[in-house]
C-alpha cells in the first residue's frame, strides 16, 4: 500500500469516527443541525436519537474496518481495505440518492479516491 493510499484511508476512517461521535454523542449539536439540516426539536425526539446512534454505530464499524486494514500487510490488507471502501462508496451513493448529493461528495469521493489509489498498482502493471 502506498503512503498516499495509507494517509487517505486513515483520513476516511477519521471522518467516519467523527460522524460516529456526531450521531451518537453530539446528536443535538449545532453541527448536526447544520450538516443534516434538522431542527433541534426533531433531534430531541428519543426515537430520532436512537436512529442517529444506530447510524453512528455503523459508521464506527466502517471506520474500524479501515483502521484494521492499516494494521495488516500484504494481500489481506488490500482485501480488507477494498471491502470497507466499497461499503462506504455504496453507502455514499445510497445517501446521495435518498438524502443529499453532499453525502457522496464528503464521504464517497475520498473513499473512491482511496479505492483508486489501491487499485492503481494493479492497473499499471
């Protein structure tokens, strides 16, 4: 794995840990209100908090999978990284279609670039 791919995968993982923190712990914050375009009254609903926490948990799983890939080496590292990047890209595509195009720009594009950087040595050789 190239240093650039490593750094970008680390960035994508940190981004998803940030989303986990927002959705699970800061779910009434100004950041959530602004980024998600939601009113504070809506965010205070316990059902909404549970749904956000669930989404945050999934983002944590994605971030943890990417972090795991950074601790491995060889083919297994490549496979883990590719799998979790594809999961993020798919989630970003779905989110952009169902919620906001901004989701793909903020989450999908960095994951897609990391995906391409991982595949580049295979394509070039």
